[in-house]
């Protein structure tokens, strides 16, 4: 008899499609998805557990589970190569959540990633995949689904917001200028020397400004810089908190489902200077829950190495040398075994890279030599024994107890 499963995603109760009897697996195992590539960037097939060494906190761990999952984009089907013990076919099914980080996507960036997401749904989501679209912190239609029409509807429901990181940064380009959000944070924290230097430079660069030709001009300009910096930091903190809370809720909801889960975070970066510890913890929680995070930069083709130190210029050639917005997505992707896609206007190709990466991978399972789930972060490292082979996997996890694992697939 089929059963109905209810999911809670981002605080929303949602109904999945009717399911066959649920498969439950042990929560004692720690599972690591591993992408193994040769020097030419090609996936290395036909490996066994003896070909890899897995370390936790520097200590070699015994690999107790090892199998290959592969998705055939032509046949639109997934398969699983079981080890001697046999492994559940549920592990072959893919779960995607496309997350529009609305507060950190400008209008142009949102338009770019929407087109890429639509292509991804039509070309890469197969009948064996369960997916959802997160817009403005809510799962579209309150459900994960296999219905491409519903997914496309979710993508098209994403609308530009008035208050975004892009709009918050816009005043930095106006007199008196602030070079970067890092400088804004320091000014907001009371860095008097920096504030004075920025005030003097503002009037040196724009001596015709009325504010620079009045009694006590520099002090007046400094006050304007302080107000601008404090306003930005306050609002940026709110936007970052909203993004982090959405990912936290999503990770918590997906954590009880067996197998690999993928979040595609579409963002232009966010204020993460004060949130590094929170983001590192979130990455550890996601890794433990079997969630891999990928990020696509909606800004498209931008100059990341130019000598221009203005991190907030509007033109496509602006430098990001002093922009910390990439740090947050990088922490989440690197920590969970995913990657960031940046510097391209071809969003279709960006999504295709992620589709390929989620199509073929090894699953490694082990019971930690330290069985106590003490809530601390544990470092993971997977190494190939053969030369010329590299392995990309999550960097660690938070040692927490998982709920009983069950299959999301019918």
C-alpha cells in the first residue's frame, strides 16, 4: 500500500507524491560523496574502496560502504552500482532545490539565473529526480515535485525586490564614496583613522562638492560616511540573516531523507564578514545531512582581477578585489563538496556544470572511530592512492545525530 509523506521545508508543511514503503538506513554511518577526476578533468570509473583513503581528524577510517551512483542524461534514468552487501536504489535518485537568494540578486542577475534555471529543468531534470524552487524564503507551492510545469512556474514566480544588496551598495558610489563593504564595516565599528582618510580623499577627488567648501567640511563629510556605513551594515545584516535562515531550515528538512541532496544557490554574494562562524557551522550541518551546496553568481561576466579598487562600480569591468560578498557562498560550497560558478554570462552552461557534477559520484560510508556524536566539527579528507588523481569531497561535518533516514522517492 502506498503511503503519503509530509515534509516541513522552511516552516511550511508540504505533501510529497505517494510513496512506496519507506526505506530506513542507519544513522551511525557517515556518508561522503566523492568526485574523483584524472588530470584531464574526467571522472575516474571502476574504483574500489581500496583505491581511496579516508581520514577523519587526521586518522584513517575503515570504509564500510562504497558504491557508484550514475545518472544517464540520455536515458533520463539513474542507476546504482552496489557493493557486495547491496545498496538501496533510493540512493540513485537525485533531489534538487533551486534557491533564489532574492535579497542578493539584482534585477539583471535574477533575469540571468532564471533563464539558466529554466534550461536546467527542461534539459537535466529527469523522471527519477525530485525538485523544488525556493523563492523569497518559501518553497513554491509548498512542495517538492517531479512536475516540470510546477518547477517552471516556481522559477517564473521569482521577482526582483526593491531592497537588495545591489541597491544597498549603490550609495557607496555616490559622494562621499566608500570603497568596499569591508571599509563600511570598519567605519561602522568606529575606525576613526579610516573614516578621516576617506573623508579627506572624498574632498580631494571631488573638491567642487558643496560639502567640501563649508566650515568644518571634513568633519561634516566624515559624519555622512559614518551614517552611510552604519545604515549599510545594519541592512546587510538583515539580508544575510534571511539567507542563512532559509538555508538552515532547508538543510534541517532535507536531512531526514536518504541519499544526496543538492541545493543550487543563485546569489550575487552577501555580507558575510561577521557571519563566518555561523556559515562554517551551517556547512558542517549540511555535510552531515548529505546536502551539497552549489552556487551560481548572477552577476555574470565581471572583472575579478583589475587593479581598480572600487568594489562597487556598476559597469561590468568592476573589480571584486575588495568585495567580500563571495566569501559566504564559498564557505558553503567548499564545505559541502560543491563549487561556485562565477564569471560567465552563460547560465545554461553554469547549470550544466552542476548537472554533470551531480550525475556521477562515489558514495563512501564509514562508522567513525570516535562514535560519540559530540556536536563538534570533524575534518574529513579523502585521498586517492594513485598518482594523477584528485578527489573533491566535503571537508568535514558536525558530529550530530541524524533522524532515522528514509527515502523521499516513491
